[in-house]
């Protein structure tokens, strides 16, 4: 049975939480939580004034964060202002970006 946080919440990501990579909870702040949902292309999850569902059930894997967003070299602590920006579906060109592409060619995506 699938448990909360078993898979990355980014719509285009199939990374499973097997303990080899850090996974991060969604922020408790309502506005930041909504922003993360948008950045993760998760328009299928509707928000009310309660962010507990996202905080308790959704996780984003470490590969969606720039190196500068981590507080340490272990990549297991995020800056308070961190946002998932890497390897996410590019809405502008409708091209799916995933881990199979060369990461050195990618820049953080800017959503419209």
C-alpha cells in the first residue's frame, strides 16, 4: 500500500522514497504551499485554508532543488526560502524535463 511521502509530489517525477535521497515536506505557510503546488505542476490538488494535507502527505525529492537551496553538503536541509525549480515540466515550451536529460544544460525554470 502506498503511504504518504512514498513518491515525489512533482507531477513529472517518479522518484520513490527509498532512503537514499532526501525528501522534503511542503511548507506550512499557506502562500508558500500554494506556490510549491504550482511549481510542482499539481493543479489537481486543491487548497483550502488548511495546509495540513500537503504538509502531512506530500514530499519533494532533493533533485528538484538547486545546490544553493541547501544548508549543507549532505543535501538534507533546505534554506527557509527554498523552492522546487529543477527537472519540472516546462509550461512555456510544453517539454517534459526529467533526470534523463543533461543537468548541465538546464537552468531553473521560470513559470509565467
